[in-house]
C-alpha cells in the first residue's frame, strides 16, 4: 500500500516531538507527582550504601547520559530498519504508541521500585514478591537473555569494525572516555571542560580514522575469520567487555558511556538538522504498509519484537534496576533520567525510520537487508543526511560506523557486568568461585564468543528481540506486584505487562519453531526452548503472586 510518498520527513519528526511532550510533561509528570509521589528528601540507596563500585551517587545530568547510552544500542536502529519490511506506518505507530503507554513506564518504575526497596536486584525482589522458585528461574532467564544480546550485538560490531574507517575512532573514543573519568572524579576538573576536551578529541580521531592510510592499516586485521566473523575484532570486543564488566563503574562504564552519549547525541542533532535543511519526502517506492506477512513472519507478534528497543525493551529494566537506581541522588531524578532517556531513544528509533525510507533507495534497502547488512542501511542513510549538513561523505561514513559501534559496545560491557552479577546470585553459594567478579566476567565473555562464532545472526536477533520484550513484561509484572504490596494503583503498569507477555510468548514460540531445531540451529534452539519454558513457569508464579497480594494473604519472605 503506497501513500507515504507525499509525507515529509519533517512532519514525522514534529509529530514525534508532540507525542514526546505530551507523554513526558503531562502523563509522566502526573504519574510521578500524583501516583508515585516521588520525594526529593528521601534517602536513596546510592547515598545509604555508597561503596564506590555499584552504589555511587551521581548528578542527574551525568546519569542521563549514562542511562541513555546504557539503554540505546542497536535495537532502536536495526529493529526499525528491519521492521520497515511490514511498512513504515506500522513501525512508526508502534514506536510512538509503545513508548507512550509502555516504554517510559517500565524504565521509570524499574528505577523507583529498587530505590524504595534498598537497591535490591530483580533477583532479590522476585524472591520477596513472587517466590523463591521465581528468583531462580528469573536469574536463569536473565542470563540466557543477556547471552543473546552479546551474541547478536557482537556479530554486528565485528562486522562494522571490518570497515577500516571505523576502528580508530571507536578505540580512541573509549580511551578518552576513561580519561574523562579520571579528569572528573580524580583530578576534579569541571565536568563541562572535561566533556568539551574529550568530545573534540574523539572527533579528531574519527576524522583521522577516515584517512586512506589509516583505513588500509586497520583492514589488515580483518582476517582470519570463523564462520565469517573476524577473530581479532571479536576478541578485542570481548576484552573491552571484560574490562567494562569488572572495573569500578566510575572508572570505565559510566564515563565512557557518558562521552559516547555526546558523540551519539551530536550525530542525532546533525541528522535532525539534515531533516530540517533537506526535509525530503518518503520515497514513492517505500510502501506505508506491505502485508501482514511480507515473508519474515506475521506483523503480530513479530514486528513488536523485531523492534527490540525504541518502543519498549526489557534491557532497560535491568539497567534501571541494577545500575541507575543505585546511582540516583534523589527520587525525583528518576523521571528525567529514566523516562527522559527512553523518550530520547524513541526519537532515535524515529530517525532510523526516517533515514531508511527517505535517504536509501528501496532497491538498495532490499539489497542490504537481503545481505544481512541491516546496520548498513542506517549508516548509508545517515551519511546522506550528514552530507546535507555539509559533512563530507568520507567523514560521515566513518562517523556513522563509530556511532553504531558505540551504540552496541556501551551496552555490551554492562551486559557482562549484569551477567556476572546474575551468575554470582544464582551459583555463588554452590560454586563460590562465581562470587569472584573476574571469574564470572570471564565465563560470560567466553560463552559470548561461542555464540558470536557459531550463531546465525538473523535467528539470534529474533530470539533476542523475543526474550528482550518478554523481559520487559516480567519487569512490568514485578512492578505491578510491588505496587499492590505498597497499596498503589497498578493498572497503568499491569495492562501493558499482560499485552507484552502474550505478544512475546507467541513470538518466542513462532521463532523457536521456525528458527530453532527444525532449521538445524541447535544452540539457539536450546536457548529458545529454555527461555520459553522458564517464561511459562514465571507467568504462572506471577499470576499466583498477584492473586495472593490482591487477597491480602501474601506472606513476607526473607531475602537471601
């Protein structure tokens, strides 16, 4: 179905901003003020348990950058790009409506709940609010889900680094990010000055990376390969993830993610300027709607999981609960940090749709999609928009590559951090070695390498998307039970949880059948089967917990 060729990209952007303003300033603030009643004077876990590692009070301005770069990865880019196969209109509507009714709700409440429960993780909260069995199953689910993130993102980043223009900018952005942490926390340099220095330095290195001699040098590391994945780049990625998974959060993850936020945010601003200056219409050959099943599966439920972020993402709940909630100085910071970062990610997802349908010829889009170069669609379109702002194509191409790599990497080392925390909670008492953060992180990266080197990207991505959205539903259910416990109305959280659970269980079943054992992909098939069974058991335990809390007979259980 055509009909989008006359719709201007600027109109799409304006509509998205209107949705953002209404969602944040009316709906969000009303919930925060009248329902949750956040209190700026209430002590937060960051202040009560400050240890300099996980519990670290931070300015909400720093945390906003940290939160955004910790949640916004390849999902809000690759997901919408792939989803355009159903048509740009369904993808756009899900991004806008999903964020308005579900996305920001999950991110915000996943910070509020742990803050008011002394910084407990989802594992501890599920033990208390649901059952001891639920805690065990949830930890297994989370670990396998995180492993899928590492596998899908690891493959994409390894491929992006084979473009010789990209590696120098990525490596140096990480190094200057570490320098930023030293400047801000140890040398006490003004945060604005430190930010300006390291961001400018990053752009200089991105430019140097676009030079032909530098490009040629880095391309020598593209071989050898395993299953098409460059060995050197994949090992470098996992080394960085190991460091990010064990280093004090202020020394590596937080400052690198904060600086990466500015690199990505400035790229988004430049793309928006390109829309304002160029403001192209949607290309005539890009249909608003193709069909319910264009060949990759039914629109419901698969489109809702293919867009793995940008509308709703379970990953955000883990970042918010296990990371950001332990760094917030005030309860009132949860809305601008948690909700605000989610709304900005929505804008990124909208930009991904715009650059796809306005700047990439449909024939080129199909060529890249069929070749599995989904991130390449965004890089191609972004380069075109940057060119209309006066940025040369060589630099624009290098910048787009760095943009995409940082989107993934800044998530991946947090994934390793959460994987070693989950394994310590689950196996620490039985196998004390897992309580050692270095051992837990090492196991996480070794398993990740196995999935990167053996998995098929398309299968891994869809399984990741399904488990990601299922994680979102489980987080929303957990919040719903907590709201019942503390006697706060919960329908605004419970209804989205039910919708996401049903949608993603169906999607996971379809993916398991189509992409699992039947297709001969045994590793991903096993992961998919375990996730599905775990989610069924959790769903039953959650139902029982809700009924008990409603009846007021839920017994208090000690947290291990």
